[in-house]
C-alpha cells in the first residue's frame, strides 16, 4: 500500500487522533532504496493506522555506496506537517540531524577470482590449461543482502589471455559486474644461477641448478653448453639465456712447428712416429702434420694427450 493510500485509511479509520512521538538517532544504516520516516526514526502513536502511515512517509533516496546522507529534524517536522494526517500533537526528540549510511557488505576480490576460475575450469580445452590472474579486481562494496548469486561468463580469449566477467546479483536484481583477466602459463625447466656469477666465469653445476619456472609462452628452455662462460655478470636467481653466455675458446694443445707424436691405434697394435705440427690445434681439430722421416704431409686429429692421429697410415714402423 502506497503512502497516499495509507493517508486515506488513516483518515477514514474513525479512530481518534493521538499524540505522535518521533525519535531520531544520530546515525543509522539502511538497506532500502528509498528512505521513509520509519527507516530513519522511531514512530510512536496509539493509533496503529496513523503510525504506519507516518512510518511510510517518504524522505527521498537512500545513500549510495560509501555515501552519508543527512536527514535534518526540520525536514522531518516539515514532512509530517504537510502530510494532512490528523496527527494531533507531534513531538520530535533525539538528534537534530541523522547521518544515514547504506548497509553494506564487502565482496573480497578472492571470491570474485575464484568464481571466475571455477567457470574457466569447466570450459572445453581452456579448462585443461594452467592460468594465473593477470588483472585482479578490486573488492566490491554492495548493499547488504542475505543471499548473493554469482554468474561468470567468458568475454574473449586471445593471445594467451582469457577475459571473464562475473555478475553479482541479489534479491532485487543485478548489483555489479567485474572483469577478471587470466594469463595462460607454461612450465619449463631452466638453468638458474644459485649465486652471483662474475663475467667470464665458467658455468658449471656448482653455480647453476635446474628449476621449474612458469612462463607466458611455450618456449624451449635454454641449455648452456659444457664450455659456456658468463658473457656478463649474472645475478643469483637469474634464468640462463643465450644472451648471457659465450663459448669458451678451446685450449690450444699443439702449437705450430711443435714436435708431436703421430699415433695410429688399431686392434692389438699401435704404430707411432714423430711429426712436426704445421699449424696450431685444439682437441678434436684437424691439423696438417709433416712426418719427420718420410717428409710427407698428412692431416690428423688432435687428441686429448696432444698427440695426433693421422687420417692415413703414413707412419713407418
């Protein structure tokens, strides 16, 4: 029943008008959308119909989120005086003004994220991937409600980003809608510095270890070669990548004009002779060698002991 209808009921009720007492508190919180006298004050009257009509007296809109409205005692007196109700004597007590706030509840960002994540997990294909929050929402401040409902939906997916929206509704309809953005995550195994590494220092198992890391793109983890050196200072915890590494120069085992042993090893025999290196060489490199006895020049591979294994059996017994 609206306010005018209550007025007519009160006037037609035939009950004698009684004194009205209205008490106003200093502060009050409300959950309604439109304020009435009954929301902001305590109305006392022996005439029940008149009391309800006064309680329904409109005072304007309710406060918005985190807003404080002030209802002056003078406004209450004016609205009662203009109501045309047979109120008799009206006594207003309490505060000169009432601070009115909205009854609110805070929906934590974690709750909104979990609603979005649960929806994402149910989607074909997307639900099987690993996701991390890229854009996190703020906490929501909403009118107080005994029951809230959440409805998530996928807005778009592109370039590894899933944009979802979570709508929050109460008994009186939709209250808010927020966006949550997730980024697709890949897990890779990477070599990571376990301490600070100086430029030029060799990368070994003593200063590196393998760790699983989450990255936003499906890439192969970089594996430094066995002879890798730090091309620049590397801070502890840094994942090793190619730009931080340079190859160590191989050690020269044989120098030009150096006397070397030319050796061929076969099944059950070894043939050796003396030779002269015609160029520098490191392990595994082919160099030219002159056989001291035959004066013939052959090509041979430098071995770890600085001997040379010819490609042909140019060595005399």
